[in-house]
């Protein structure tokens, strides 16, 4: 485990799965934090560098919970050491880097790189995915995703969070990325993006508000709103299909968990929905849900629960949002090598510094 911020929550969830995972070492550039985490969670080794984790033969997997600007090089180092890599968002700093990681994984002899998108595995969202897979939802028409959180000066007292060079982006990349991945998980990817972003809440370099309009590949429409200036924090998803409406709870950091509303178009459809959901078998949620599914995928030789292709779709949206907001135009997807932001989504004035 590398990084003792959100990494401590990862450790808690690994330790909920003792038959599948054992945390053998923890790492942080702040030695005191590493030692404190090792003591708190009874982990035998505390160190200060990812390279030290890479050198440990008894480790099969390294989970990277480090600042975004470090991820790409650290993932490559982990794979080069013969270990699987988990990595917190954002996985990389450009679509070009994700494509390089896709090629690296393909040649790595079965080693996996798994992006962390734990919100996919909340029971409420999993019920919707179950209904989609059963064909009960009908055609998708419209979806909305709201990320209305609050971040103030205390949050931005951590210097790397304030700037493009180290954070790689603001609320679109660092906060709403999970809500937007949830949208893609249910509806598939987008084919066109129009976005506005602004820095209105805090005196920082990156954006803290955004309004985004999407045309999905299916033809459905979606509206995404993000702010870090909401005095009441909520997260919310609402999906309108031909046969039902699905709406999440509004818990800011747990909205993919139960309860969700599933409202059928007719009493007969409602009965089909209710009958189907009685057969839904819940699995672990959140980080533990993603970790246990990864373990099962290794055992079965199947695809990981979240893939580099999923990360590419997520960061392709991020790239399109920033380019659209900078240029004031809609952006068609996919974004490939010939796009001016393929190598970096950073705004032109930032890349020129």
C-alpha cells in the first residue's frame, strides 16, 4: 500500500477480506505517517518509497494511493517489478499515457493494472445494472448526475491539490470522476461533449465548478453538474428509461448504495422489476466490492471488474470537458492520436508554462 491518505480506507477494506488479501507493507513519503498506519493496522513493514515495495518478493500487488502526477511512472515501476497494480484516480495524466499502459499490460504476462472506481459496486447501482442486464429498463432517454460537494481553504492547504501541474485538474477530474464513471457504467460512453468550467469558490488554479452536456453513444442525453461550493453536500443520479425511472439516494459519498427508487412505467412493469430485484444477490460494496471481484477475476482468468479501457473512457471525457471549456465548442469522441489534447488535457496556457 502506497499513500496514507485515502490509502488507509483501502487498508480497512483489504482487511475485511482476510481470505483473499493480506497487507504486508505500507508506504508514505512521510515516514511518521507510514509508521502510524503500520501500527494502527498491525502491518509488519513501513517504508517511504514505492521502490522499496517493488523490491519485496513476498508482495504480489501494490495499491497506489499517491498524488496524481506520480501515478504513471509508479504503475510502470510496479509492473516492471512483476506485481499487479491498483491505482487511485486519475490513473494517468493523458490519454496517451493510458494507451501506453494498455500496451504495457497486454505484454506483461498476465499482470493487471486496475483503476479504482469503487462507486460502481454500491448495492443500489448494482440493482440498476442488474435490471439493465435483464433487459427490463428499455431504451435510455436521459440521465443526470450531480456532484455538489464543499471544499474550502483547509482542503486546499495541501499544496498539490491547488495546481494543474500536480493535481492535473480540479473538480471534474478529482471529485466528480466517480459520478461520471457511474453514468458510463450504466449507459456506455459518450459521443459528444460540451462543457463550461469555472473557478468560483476558492482562490486556486484549477476549476471548482462545471456544467457539462453529453450525447451518449446510444443517442441518450445526459447532464452533469459539479461544484465544490455547496453548503449542503449531495450526490445524485437519475436515469430515465422507457420502462422505468431509477433515482439514487443523495448521500454525498455513498449515493450508489441503497436505497434507490425504481419506478416502473405501468403496474405490470413494476411487478417485473420487484420480482427481479427479489432475486438480486448482493456482494460486498465499495472498495471491498472491487477488491473481491478482482480476486475472483484472477482466480477465474476473467476480466477485471474495472479495466484500463474503463479508465480511458473516463479520462477521454475529462479531456473533452477541458478542451470544450477552453475552446468554447462541442467535442466529438473518441479522442485519438490526431487530437490536440491526446498528449495532455492541460489547458494551452498551462502547458505553455
